């Protein structure tokens, strides 16, 4: 098998200890690179990861609609369909109506309470924010429609919605920024969210505007440490409605076990391909995965690309770090163009 390795050229070079290293001279102005590298050296022999070393992967989708809002199928039909397709958990997040659906939980299938709230912005833009939580700690009633909050203008900004969810035991996921036509400057400084949709399958399949990888990078560039999610945003359960999901590596298969793993970053987002592990050890990033054609190592200013001319043949890759990288993450892509995304591993101490 022939493997082509394409290294991305960095912007400038300096010398540290007599050795030339590549650095980005523009990013993070005012921060001394030598100090950053000294901090990294202390951890050079430590293993860093977000995925738990021990645990079991569970497949789920956290953005779905039913007949409670603008979906085609009932909550029960939707949950049964996802369960039949091998999913382990699901959040039913109907527009402006909160669903808990305790009757849909099974020993092998969990339903998270949730909803999706939206705000219209000037310039034909929108904020869409998905909230979900634990059945035992959520404090929003079943089938709540937020009428009082809408009348009193309580939920008129993204910041207010994030705060509202948090005060009531829910986390916030920013939905489909590309579809919503927002600029990265509209959202990249938002605080208090658990993550954003790097991939929204419904938007991508039906509108070619569901891939928001650039937005995720812009969050990371300003050190907003959120996670990336892939979702369906399904309004139907047809052949092409399922395609975005997360794989959560959890120590226990409970609502709390799943959400704790998500909060710890022990999951990855995917539009199809499957990952096995991702970690950094001795200043080298390692990835193992199901066969794919491309492996991209990405940092704020440099990276690496592994490519197989023979199709989906790559199952592992590694990338030597220089010590000036703030974080590293990986994207893999198969020969059908489907991608999966790790969470970033943050490398600096600050």
C-alpha cells in the first residue's frame, strides 16, 4: 500500500536551543513562545487524552424533532426507529416545547430531555440553541412551551438562553451555524455552552450547509474550549434523515454516565467513520480508527495529512508535535467523503 504524507508548511521559523522549529508569529500576539514551550516540556512524558482509557462506546443523536413541533413522526415512533438502527441514546428536542419522555426509556436505550430555542437576528440570520439535561436534575416541566418567557422577553439573546438552560439543569449546544447564516464573530465568544454542531446532517444533506468545521476552529482560535458534535436534526425518519451522531465512551450506561462522559470530552463526532482512540504521548499525537482514506492532524498553525491512494486503507496515524502547538485535533475522511472529528486535546498549561 502506498501512503502519501503531506505536511502543511508553517508561516515562519525560529530557533530554540539551537534547533529550528516552526512557529506561527501572528497567532496569540504578546505571549512568549519560549515560556509556552517550557511549560510543555514538563508534560512531555505524560499521556494526554479526552477519551477515557476504559469504557464502552455508545452511539447517540442529540438533536431530533417529532410531532410535538414540526416533525413528521411521534416521539414514540422516532425513538423506536433510532433504537432499531443501533442507536443507544437520543434527545428529542422539539422547537419551543420541552420534552422529557420518561416512558420511552429502555434498558438498552436512553432518551434525554430537551428542546430547541431560536432567535431571529438582523440580516436573515438566526441563533438556534439546543438544550438537554438529565431527567433527575432538569427543572423544566414536561411539554413546557415557554409562553411566559416569550411574553416577557426573557429569552431574547443567546446569552440569556444559555443562562436559562444552565439555571434549570440543562447544557447548551449551538446548532448548525452555517445553516443559520451567522458569522463566526457572532458566536465564537459565547460562554457557557457545552459545544457546537460541527456537522448537522439534515442541513448538509438537504441544503449543503451543515458542515461548520470552520466555525469550530474559530471557537478554538480564541481559546473557547467547547466540544464538537454531529447531529441529525431529523424531522423525519426516512432513508436519508439519519447520518450525524456522536460516539460517547462511557464508564456506565446511564443518563448521568453519558452526560458526564460528554462533559469530560470522552466522545467524538461523526458523519459515518468510526474512531478507536486518540491521545498524545511523548510529544506525539496518535490516532487509530476504522479504515479511511485521509487522516488530518490539525493545530492552530500547522498540521499533517496522511492519504492513501488505494482508498480506505488507513487505520492509524501519528504526528510529532513541536511543542508550540496550543492544541491538536484530528479529522478523518473516508473515500465517500464522510468525516469524523475528535475533540481537541489542549496541550498548554494555563
